[in-house]
C-alpha cells in the first residue's frame, strides 16, 4: 500500500505531466488536499510531506482540525462544501478561503462576520456549470450580479470561480463544460484584479481540468485513500 507521502508525490507528478502536455508553465496549478472525514493524524503526515493547502467540507469538522493544528505555520484552510447561513460565523472566524459562495446572503454574512483583525477572506463563486439539480452553485448568467456585490465588500477578496463538473461525463460533455467554465473564468480574469483562481479538477479528472485552464485542483482520495 502506498503512503500518504507517496500519493502526494504522485499527485504532483500527475499535475506536472498535465501542465507539460498542455504547454503550460510548471507550478502553475496549486494542489488543495481535500481532507474531509480523514483524521488529524493524516493531515499532519501530509503537512510533514510539505502540503500546505487543505480543503474541508463540513464546518464543525473543519474548525476542529484548524484548532488542533493551529501551532503549525503556513497552512491555508479552504472551505469547499455547501454553506448554510447559520454556519457562516464559524467559517468567517476560522478559514482563509471559502470556495463555495453561491448566493448574496452568504457573501454578505461572511463579510459582516469576518473579524476586524483578520485579513480579508478569499472567496470563489461556485458555478453550477452543468446545470445539475443535485449541485449547488450559481447559473452562469447569475455570476455578474453576485460579482458586483462581492467586489463591494471590504472584508472579502474575490479570487475566482469553483466548479464540480458532472461525474462520469462522456469526453464530449467533459470538453464542453470545462471549456465553458474556462471561458467564463477568462472573461472576469482580464477585468478584475485578484481574480486569479479557477478551482476545478479532482482525483478522477485533474488532467482534463488542467488542460482546460484549472489553476487549483482539489484532490482527496488520490492523496488520503478512499473515504468510508
Ligand atoms: C470531496 C471533494 C473533492 C475531492 O474529491 P476526490 O474525488 O476525493 O478527489 C473535491 N471537491 C469537492 C467540492 C469535494 O467535496
């Protein structure tokens, strides 16, 4: 069986190969280690192997891990799961990024609840790129309105877009939705400062996502093993 350190190394190799294949610069994709449901001891092993970006889906589990590991320097914590408005305060007080902003009410609460002494919270707008009922995220035509609101919030920095494309697509479907997402990203990237992040690609589809402009892949099972 492979260790977490070995699987992390393989993930970096997959990223670099995909970048080379797409004629993109080395190191132009960040690796977010998705540690949901995994014990703090696994995160510590990944940290010791050099991993610094961690993604969590559930607020209370994430906050517990942030507190358990607060002595470690340089960790960046990303909230990537659906967010209910009664949980925004804990997120605003503990996380560095929220990738799953999908409505104005959530953005406004995160802005109001971000503590004064902390740096602005980095946020991405989650886009429901394949128009799936099962997925959260805004429709592409709703992005403009949400962007206008978020750029007016002092305690939020709008960093980009996040999406979870349809699972097990045909190659044509995959190509179509990743291209549409990349086009949306480019449209705002050229207009807005700090809008530098296209968060797409997971264990199964990171190569395709990198071919289509991803700047951050969110990888869980390929690093930490299958979840229960
Ligand atoms: C669980 C999860 C991932 C990681 O998925 P894997 O297939 O385990 O790599 C990425 N993004 C989100 C939003 C997730 O919930």
